C-alpha cells in the first residue's frame, strides 16, 4: 500500500512536466521530485524504519528513470 502510494506521488512529478511525455528527456534532475537533493533524501529514508518502504519505492523509481536516461545516451 505504501509502495503504491510512493509510486503514485512520484509519478505525479512526470504529469507536471510540459510536454507530458518526451522520450528524449532525462527525468533525473528535470522534475522537482527527481532533483539531486530529492534523490539524496530518498537515500536517507530507508535508514528509518517508518520511511523504509517508501524510501525504497522512491529509489526503485529513480533507478528505473536513471536506466531510461542511460539507454538514451
Ligand atoms: Zn520518475
């Protein structure tokens, strides 16, 4: 449930972007929730029991986006 929620929260980040979908755009560093300080926060979250699942869900999302970026180059 929490994983689902975290996934939805960070996916909203993609919906804010204009244009909505750009296959040549790297999400990392572009969206507010994909900025480097945000990723830093996600890396800290799993160290706390309460935010562990949500942190991992967010990191998995970031890794997925990162792989997309690497495949583009
Ligand atoms: Zn993303």
